[in-house]
C-alpha cells in the first residue's frame, strides 16, 4: 500500500532502478522530499547517492520506477526538464564554465536581452542581488576560474536561486569547505528551508546531519534501507549505513620511532611560505593542521618537488633532494597523495588496475618486461583492502563513485615502495568505514618503519591519527604540539595566530 502523500510533498521516488554495464547502481530506492526540509542522503562510497540525484537532475533516466513531482508522475530527460520542474543541482564536481564571468555563469543560456543583444548591465545587476542574498562578496564580473572552491559553491547556489528552485540538491557540498565556510553554507541552507525550499543534502560528515538535517534516508548497495530522523545518534546511523558498528574511529597504533626520514629546513618560497622547518621520523605520523590558505599544500608540493622553492633544503634519509624534481623525490621514496585528486592523481580513462599500477610500474618492470601478474595481484589486494566498489579491476576510473576514485589514488601510493608518504586531505569524501581502513594502512606503513606526513582540515582526524601536530598560519609554522597537548582549542589558537606575533617569535631566534 502506498503512503498517502502529504500536502507538503515536493517530490517522491518509488522503486527506482538504474544499471550500468556490469553494475547495478540502484536496485530499488524510495525517497520523498517535503517543503521546508533538509533531507540527508546517507550511504557508503558507491552506495548510489550521486546516481540517485542524477535521476532528478535529468543527467540519467531510470530503468524502472517512478518519480512524481507535486503528485504527478514526471519524466526528467535532461537539465531543461529539471529546470522546468524547479529542481536545481549542485554536483560533486562543479558545473560552472571557468572562462565565463560569474554573472554569465548564473544566467547561462538565459541572459536578459535588449534589442537582441545581451543586456550585460541588467544581468550584472541581477547577479549582484542574488550574490548579496547568498551573502558572498564576489564581483559579477569576476571570471569563475579565479574563484576558490567556497565561492564557486556560493555562485552555484546563487544560480539555483535565480532559477527559483523549489528543490535544491547538494552533493557533498561541505567536503571541500573549511569549518567557517560550512557555517556560512548552513546559514544559507536554513534560510532557504525557511522559504519553503526542499533540500537534498549528501555528506560523509556525520556531525552535520543533526546540525542541519530533518530526515535521513539511508542507502546501502543501491537500496533504501531505512528512513530515520536526523537526530538519530551517530553510531546508529553508522550501523544503518555500513551494516555493522565501528568500534574505534581512529585506531592509531604508535610504533617506536627511529631516525628522521624526512628533514625540511628553512624552506621558503617568497610570498607563499617562509622558513618552514620540521622532521618526520621513521614510524611517525606527523599531522599538519591550519586554515585553508595557510600554505600547507604548497609546502607539501615543494617537498615532493612538484613546485620550486627559493631557499632551504629537503633531505630524505640524510640525502639532500634536488629542488623541483619529482622524479628524484620518487626515486628517494617520497610519495604525495594530492588534494586535487581528479586533476593530479588519476588517469580517468584508464582502468582501476592501470591507475593502481602507475607508481609501481617502474618497480614491476624487469629487464624491459612488465610483471603484469604481480601487478594484478597487488592491485587486487589493495582494492580489496580499501573496499573499492567496482565491477572489476578493468572498470574505468571515470565511472567510479567520487569516494572510490579517492581510494584508488591512495591505493596507488600505498602499493608503491615508499619511505615517506605525504597525504593531503586523505579522507575527503571517504565514508566512515573506509576511513578506518585507510587509517589501518597508515598504521601498517609506520609499523614497517615508514614516515607519514598528513595534511588535514578534519581536526578530529589530525588529533586522532597524528603523533605530533604542526600548525601552519599564514605561510609559517605557528607551532608544534605533542599528541597529548593537541586539542581542538590548542590547534585552533595557533591556526588563527597573526603574522606579527609569529614574526616576533621568529626574530627571537635570530
Ligand atoms: N556512468 C557509470 N558507468 C558505470 N558505473 C557507474 C556509472 N556511474 C556510477 N556507476 C557506479 O554506480 C555505483 C554508484 O555510484 P554513485 O556515484 O552513485 O555512488 P555514491 O553513493 O555517490 O558514492 P560516493 O560517496 O563515493 O560519492 C558505483 O559502483 C559506480 O561505480
Ligand atoms: Mg557521490
């Protein structure tokens, strides 16, 4: 029997199914959305969340099942159908055109015209009003390529507002935001909810569910397995999502540490980072915390040789690395899992196996022959350990879910023969269960005497997994905390310290 639809119902999905060659992405999903609610979609990497919302945005059409909007069955073929129905989507990968301006992106395909020409003045004025409603300071004339991720997202929201959307779908909007930006986003979402907009919200950050959500639909292996209030305790949500409970979220096992494997001294890139010195010993996990823009990624890239630096030195196991030379760094056993994985970490049109083998290829080549069997076995093992959800090792990485793509990049470096692994935001977009698997692999690395440098904006992760925490602020090391002294408060106090206090500290050293 069908439940009676409430007068507040915006849309309803019943028994939706979607398959791709070799993959049942959605088996049978039920879902409904009401006016003025935030409905969270929760599920492991590859459970089918993004696929589900793509049925609503018109990117995919279902193989079976029904979608009703305002009580009437609809077909959503393409973005225009979705737009007509008042459904706006902000994807996991943004959809803006980098070379157009903010205003042009907001009104793409719908620019106001005057005497047949695009009326730039009206367009920019309207864009300005929308941006003000979202509360973001950005010029309508700025090019989208110049904007950081948080602002891109605000522009996407402004665009949704311009469409007068009644349904706003957000696929992991907070994955790339700082905590301050998250608060701002939440304020906007709450205001939209007040206006009666229905919001579909996907996140892997469980604490956001109670903070923002009203109801939660849990998806497991392409099926909706439950609908619960957002106030449901986190461990219960985890149990619904992964089908078991997770005892320990941060299972750090601290081995005895050895000599310094990585030694960075006085590293400076003028205008970017200054006088950064630290070391990471064999067996250690050193975390780097800080606000976005503090220079953490830039330091990591310079250490790995991906970017140049002006002064200072980088040593691995006592041997100095040449500046700006990735090959030399890799030969010395340094690996980097980059923050921007799609851009720098993956070859999207190659298979999972090929991507996993990218770094080990050299080691697997014996006298000109590639040890394909060895590579295959290794790829199978690591994909299994990380729980990469795929139709097989031959699946193209492009068609993996967001979180599973990330697992492949991390797996690639875990397979490589490395002594120093630098992880930049290692678990962004990764579900809670898979996070624990990654932490276990970090434990294995350090138990084997390797060193790990971990940049993360996820403070609980930094605190839970690091043996020492370095905090960067405005391009400088603002301080170092032992695992025992590192708390949310002590880290944040250093992260927001001003450059003048830092300069005073620095001058004392001279
Ligand atoms: N175009 C495609 N071709 C083949 N398989 C696909 C395609 N799109 C999605 N899939 C598969 O469908 C399944 C569900 O993927 P989906 O992206 O919906 O997961 P998700 O729940 O959003 O995961 P994540 O949390 O990692 O983003 C995955 O196994 C994925 O590999
Ligand atoms: Mg997804």
